[in-house]
C-alpha cells in the first residue's frame, strides 16, 4: 500500500472523510499527538488499526467526537462529574472513561463495559469528524510501544505502507497524549496524566486520585487502564532516568562515556555538558512538547543508551515524568 502524505486542505479533508466512511484508516492531527483514525462503529475498520499498529487486542481505543450530540448515543450514562469536566475541558486534551452503549463494538473497548471518549480541540481533527459524520476511534499513530508521533513525519516513519493517508497539520500543540480519567461515583480517577492536570481536575471535583500505575510498574492483576501494562513510548535505545542535580548528572554520565551514549538534558544544561546530547526544554510545557520528538531524534543519531534528566512531576510535568519513566522501563539512577 502507498501511503499518501497530504497537507490539511479542503480537498484533503474531503478525501480523508471519504476514506473513513469507506472503512479505511487515516492518520489525523490532534492537539495532543497524531491519531490513527477509523469509523468507531465499524468493527472491520477498527480491526485494521490493531494490525497497522501491532497493538495488543486487549488495549482499548479512545473514540473522538465533535459534539455532545455525537457522544450521547455512545454511552449508557453521563455522570454529573463527567459532565462538569466535559463542560470545562472539552474540546481539549482530556479523555473520559464512561459506561459504553451497544453502538460501540466490543473490539473498540477490548471487551470492557466502558468506552474512552475525547472531544479534541484541533480544528482539523474537528473538521474531519464533522465531514465524515462519524465518531472516530483513534489511538496514537505510532507503532505499538514506540513514542507517540508529534509530527506527520513521525507517523510516516512508523506507518509507511500500512495506511493509505496521513493528513499533515504541523507539530502537535501539547506533544503528549490526553489525560485519561475514569469517573467512579463521585471520584475522578486519573489513569494517565496529561495536559489537563490534577489541580485543574480538583477545581471541579472534590475527590480526585491518581492510579498506582502512573508512577509505578504494573504489578499484575487487572489493570484499570490496559495500556499501562505494556512497554510504552520506547525508542530503540535503552533509556535510563537520572535523578539529581546537573553536577551529579555530569559526574555520573562522564564515567559512562562511550560512542553510543547520549544524554537528554534541559536547555539550561546545554553549555555545561560535554557528552553528546539533545535538550528538551526547561519548563514542563516545553518538555511535554519536545520529549517524544527528541527520543525519535536520538534513535536516528544511533544512540544505544540515553541518560535523561528527571523532570519535575508537577502540573503537566507529571505527564512528562510518567512517559519518561515508562520509556525507561522504570530504570532510575537516584543520585539525590
Ligand atoms: O491524546 C490522546 O489521547 C491520543 C490522541 C490521538 O487522541 N490518543 C491516544 O490513544 O493516546 P492511545 O490508544 O495511544 O491511548 C489510549 C489509552 C490507553 O492507555 C488505553 O488503555 C486507555 O487509553 N483506555 C482506552 N479505553 C479505556 C477504557 N475503556 N478504560 C480504561 N482505559 C482505557
Ligand atoms: Mg498510544
């Protein structure tokens, strides 16, 4: 299969909508990361997503809608807490796990009784949903376990020959996937941190907690979010997260110097470090925006080992920390 890469335009959006209605896959831009979309109501189309990504069948997909009218038939109920969150943070980088209706085929929810739903804010994503008239199932458009794509070229690197069309609308605004929240009674349970932060959720909901799997490895049993069981966000290189200030970081990594060792540090460290390195910003927002891109760039440079500085796990920084520690397979050197 030839993979076409087209810039977002009236004609490419119309073509994307036509392919989606015909049960094909299209990679689309969103404000978080690029998504690999298909008609969420068509089980044959959804099956193609699992094949194209090499995704385990028990890892459910997020369904993207452009209105509350489109959402309503997909769920059995919409608890007040979910409605409050939706009113404040949709359209935007937040996903709500809700009791699913029969309109959602079980392949989308991987057999669960719930479905994850998001209303993205990216204007091109919204137009593609609008023109197709379909709720779109869309995981991140990377090969399973690889870092999520924040540029159309990342999607091309992973999906060339596997899907017919990629719509290019430049870099994703946030650079990390959405916050996934499951509502249980009055409690908002954060399954995956993202750009909608713990404190933003707490402004609306009295009881908010963070799933154990956000900061710790999965320890067996039933995962509240099946995606948390799997190796994730990994470049080809081995990633090791190093806790401690830049002086200790330099002292430690100097002793590991070798042709294939690279460091991933903050912008402010750039002048201090002599080992080959890339930087990924200073603020948590910059780090969110650059992390996945840098991991892919380090692969292209031939890095075999990457020593990464530890982000501060606050605000959107919690999401950066979560993705990096998972990329590292929870391998952390603590120099503090
Ligand atoms: O920002 C995003 O969320 C991007 C863009 C494309 O929208 N999508 C994305 O999808 O990150 P994906 O498939 O890469 O991650 C979906 C996550 C997985 O960890 C999955 O296990 C979890 O959401 N999830 C999906 N449905 C769920 C459900 N019913 N219950 C619990 N977790 C669920
Ligand atoms: Mg993903």
